[in-house]
C-alpha cells in the first residue's frame, strides 16, 4: 500500500476519536513547551548578565582590600585600605592601565526642602571613575579635576534621586544636604537602569576629596577602578596591578594577597555557567514530561490496537501486508507526537515571551532549540509507537476476525 494511502487511513482513525487524540498529544505539548521555555529563559538570563556586566564599563578592573580567595574581595577587619600613593604607583608602574581612579561610598540620608531620601549609594569618586564606567551626565556636568583639586561642594545625582527630591523638576543649581554637608547639584546622570536587581540611578556622586575630607574624615581609598589600555591587555593589566599592590602592601612571596583585583569577565563567566547549569537542569526536569507523553501515546495506541482488532483482521484478510499495518499505526503515533510538538513549540515561545517581559529579561531562543525539540517529539512518537504497531502487525488474521 502506498504511504499516502496509509497516511490517510491513519489520519481518519485519529479523526474518529478527536478528544482522545488531543489528550494523548497533551503530554508531548507540555513537554516540548516546557523545554523551549526553559531554554529561552536560560539564554535570556545569559543575555541579561552580559548586558549588566557590559554596563559596568569597558576593559574595567576593580581592586578591593580584603580576602582574595574565590576571586572576589571582601572588606575584612584589620586589612588596610588603599591610599592615594597606591593610585599614583599604579599610574606610574602599571603600563597596561590607561586610567586609575578612587571611589568610596556610604548610605547617607539626603534632604532637599521638605523631601528626604535614602539612596542606595552616596559616593565620592575621582573623575576617572566616569570614564572607566562609560557614564556621563544627561543634564548639567560631571565633577571635574578642578572640583577634585578644590574639594568643591558639588554633586551629580541619578534620576531616581532627582525624582525623589525634586519631584521630577530641574535640580541644576539647587542644593541638597548630605548628612551635615550642603552641596550644589551640578548635573544629572544619564539613566543606567537596574543591574542585578539594584537601581544604578539611585546614586549621588561628589568629588572624592570632598567626600573623604568632609564626610569620612580620611583619605583612604576603599575601591580602585582601573581601565586597561585595550581589551587584549586586560590580563596583563590585572597582573601588573596585582604585582604593584603586593609590593606596595609588603606581601612576601608565597603569601596570600590581602586584596582582590576583579575582572568583570570572571564574574560574567561564573554567573553564566551557573545560569546555564540551572537552565539545563530545569530543561531536563521538563523533558521528563516528554517521556510521560511518550508512554501515554504507547498506552493509547495499545488500546486502539485492541479496539480495532476486527478492522486489522479484515485488512489482512483482503490483502493488506503486515508492513502496511505496522506503518499505519506507526504513522498514527508519529502524527500525534509531531502535532503535539508543533503546538508545544508555539506555546513554549508564547510562554517564554510572556515570562521574559514579566521579569525584564531579553527574549532569546537558541537557534537549535526549536528544531531539536520538534525532532525529539517525532522520535518519541516513533520510539513509543513501535510496540503497538508491531503488536497490530503480528496479529493472526483468523483470530482477529473472530475477535468480539
């Protein structure tokens, strides 16, 4: 019998039991939709991490005092902070660095008229910080080297602070009180948005000298930001920074560093690895429903073979070959799984799009996810349809005709 005729018979058999066919394919639909959604969420999370890391700045390195094990510095009691002399030494001896700047911060309450606000970050930074972070002002200006030299009482604020203190009005030239210090607003930072759940626009920046002398009372440096000459020299710049700081902090050979030089690429690689593993685990769990769907197809096809025993006997009696019977039931199983796969792909894409918009992730679907999920669904139809098809093809025509 020709394959097209066998296919028509298979479709006709499925069409006679529409509800049962749809319910049988439901397991495949859920499995494929879950796998596609999980894969898209994993890729979206990786894209979000990449965008967040790139938003920190280009070719950036960050040095923090504290234990260096695990790759991330932790502020540790008893560990000395950096000094201005450390920054000068890096500028002089680390030839793979283009810029080096200082930063320090504290959570301080702000007051402007009748409004007050506690931002995430009130920071004193040197002018290099803004160039390292690729961050500028959308209104007004940034603190300059002259402001740094004079320890000027000026500050640049983020859009979140502007909205909270000045009710969305122009703040340029107006004053805010930072702790017991009054400073004039000279600019508003361009919008950065949230990174890893933190609002980067909820900030106040003032010259580092102003912050260190007027607020914290010393010139120690809590964090140093640096920028490599270019992307190809980040590793060399990191090594130079480490060697200069070890020499400056009198760390003997063989001793552990009491600081950490962090490359955002390491953080990105770690987070993306963790995200990839979690996405793969979730996709594997979701794929279990594909197995359940395949078992459902096999179960229903076995029931169908039993119900259609006389039909099979008649076909065998009038000349149908056993291969025709096997092909018909195999086609039915493949049609069920393939239809479930197509519907599952569409539902998975819609679910992934909805979740991505709901949690503000990029909507990214791996190029291999869709064809792979579809072919897996077809394979499941073939694999789990073989046993019922072989059972149907192996029937004795006379016994099948006598079956009640």
